[in-house]
C-alpha cells in the first residue's frame, strides 16, 4: 500500500531537476535571441519574434489534440518545448556556425556553396542530435511515460515546435536585413511559418517513435532501435534541406510531398496506437467490475473519444469545473490502469511496482467517483 496522496501516480510534482532545467533552457533561449538583437535592429527582432510566436498556439493545439486519450504530464511537455526553444537552438546554432566556417575555409568555397553543404550534411546531424537528447532523457528518467508511439510523437513534436519557433526568429531577422526587405520577409514567412510549420516535429518524430518502441524492449535491441530512429531523422532532415537548397522550385515541391507523406504515416500510427489503447481498456478493465468502480457502461464510455467528451460535458454542466476535473481524473486513471496491465504483461515493471500503482489508480478512481455530480457515477 502507498501512504501518500494516490494522485502521485497521475502527476508527480515538478522536481528540482525540472525547475533547474527550465531555468537553463530559458537562459539559453535569451542567449540565442541576444545574438539576433545585437546583430540587427531591435525593432526588426521584435517583429521577427512576434511572427515566430504567432502560429505557435495553433500548432501546439494541433499536437496536443493527438494527446487526448492519455494526456502526458504538462511539466514534461513544457520541458520538451523549452529544451527545443533554448538549449537545442543555442548549441546547434553555435556548432553549425563553427562548422560553416570550417567548411568554407578548409574547402575554399564561397559562402553560398558552404552554406548549402552545411545545411544539407551538417545541420541535420547537429540539430537532430540536440533535439533527440531530450527524448533520450525521457527514455532514461521518465520511461514510464512512454506508453506507445503516440507519446514519442507528442514529445518529439513539442521539442521540434520549440526549436522551429526560435530558429524562425533568426530567419525572419535575416530576411528583413536582406536586399528584398519586406518582400523577402513575406516569402520567408510563407515558406517557414505557413507551408512548413511541422518540418522539425516530423523530423524528430522518427527519434520519438524509436524511443517509445525502445521503452518496451530490453537488451541491445533498444540501442539499435534508437540509432535507427536517429538516422531516420537525420536523413529526412537532410533530404528536406538538400531539396530546398539545390532543387529549386521542383525540389521544394518534392520536399513538401515527402513531408506530407510522412505526416500521413504518422497520423496512421497515432490512429493505430489509439486503437491499441482502446483494446487494452476493453481487455483489462472488465475484471474490475466487482469493485464497483468500473461498470460495463464505463468501459464503453472509456473506449470512445466522443463518449469521453460527452461524459466530461455532462459532468461540467452538473458540477462545474470540479465536476469536469473529477471526470477527467476518472478517465485518465482508468486509461492508466489499462496501460499498467500492459506494462506488467510485457515485464516492463516489477511486481511490487505494479501493485503499488494499481492500488493508487484504484484510489484515484474511487476519489473521482465520489466527487462526480453525474447520477450513476462515471457513465
């Protein structure tokens, strides 16, 4: 049995390490932005910053919309975004700049040719490595949060969106400083802010999926899966940069078609993963009917996203925010219970850990039902 609040199994409090990590990421973001401020007009920087931030809420909503069945802890999501926007951008920017200087001087190339080579062959390795480190950290320290490929895609998309936002600031500043001025800024905004907002999330999702798969494996196979995902992310990133740099308009069209194909594949993976979670709910939760915490109607509700949404709406209508929170807690705890059984079935957790978390989740279900204003409990 556990003596602490059973809700620990749903969301741990932000750790000291997380807080320090957010501070470091914030400082790195400020350092990265300072280069853009010092190199140009502060007014142009703030214009670029506003343009880079503007689409972020919509993009975040699209990504988090995939995370409705089993929402990830907000602290993890915030840290992934902050890592991409701060640490990854700053370190990658410094390494890419040094690499560009080396390529230009060692090969005696003009700046344009050197930038093309660096963008195609150097930047993908550096940037995907820096973004992927946070996913590797999740595998090492938050492995229990990686319950399937959807989780890997969500975390990869968060770090990718953070990276793209900060990187776009530099591109928008450079566009304003260029010969075309406002016209160049408009073209850059269309290409980077409208037509390719999911590029970095798509690249890094290759690592995210690999890390999520590796979380359910043991032995050397885990390393091979992660390495394969890393290589996939770098190849996809390099392909995009290469077509965009050397292919002209036809190459850009091909690059977008490749990204669209990858996007549809990822959507298919998310749909399949959601069906897997539904199957877990239908397989494991009926065994808890005797407890009185989960009835047949509850299982039917939990296995359908529209039914879940309707249940939350009814709870909110009858109990306000408290009722909505109770229903949300109930749905999350029940889903986590099904995933807990899956982790135990594949031997990913110890027996004692299983019983501790099972007890905590059942207590969460009981507490949520007690707070529900909906007649008949959770249905």
